[in-house]
């Protein structure tokens, strides 16, 4: 039984090989007729691969931008709380309460630093329009021109990107 079965398998394989040989193009003309559609399909495949690669890159870029936008939205909701700490510290007379408020503020600032958020240090610095918005000018002959003499509202950066400009008062020497 197994010999008969092997014989029939061999016959089937032999018939398929013959069938394949019969289907193969026999002339150069037949090869050329198939060459053009093959090239068309090859170009189509390359185009689809390039489109998919561009889609993948664009998707990754959009995903990272959406993540950054989400971080900025959360951070922008937390920053007003930091402003409240500054105002609260100005009104508190009790040293122990003041220390507690400062500890909470520093803890919040440290948490934001883990996300790359830093306060823009500007008091006593030269005015930089890339970091500061001047809201007033004071005349103090003891300070140089364009020096930030007061900070009205702190500014913040996320990594190297300014997410809120510092609102500052700058000096202009009186003449």
C-alpha cells in the first residue's frame, strides 16, 4: 500500500512540474509582455512602502506632539497654584506657617522639574524678549538699563520651550 501511495505521489509531482513548464513563457516576446506589468507592480509596491513609511513617521511625530501638548496643558493648570503660593507668602506673618507653605511650594516645583519644567530666573538679569514680557519701566539711576528690577509674574520653561513668559518690570535710567 505504501509503495502504491509513493508511486502516485511521484506521479502527481511529475504532473505538476510538467504543468508548470507548460505555463512558463517560451519566447522572449512572451517575457517582454509580462515585464511591463511586473515593473508596474514593482513601482506600485515601492510607492506603497514609501507612503507607509511616511505615515509611520508622521504618526510618531503627531504622537509626540500630542504628548507634549498634554503635558503643557496640565502644567499650565498647575502654574497658577504656584502664583498663589507667592501671594500667600506675602501675607503670612507666622514663620512656621510660612516655612510650611515654602515646603509645599518647593515640593511642587521639584515635581514639575521631573517633567522638565523650570522657573525662568530673571531678577537682576538683562531683559530678554525671548523669556520676558516687560509690563512697566522704572527709573533707577543705580541700575543699568534693561535690567529686570522686579518680577510681577514668574515665567516657566518646559525643557527649552517657554510655556509662560515672565512678566517683569525693567529699569531705564532717568535722563
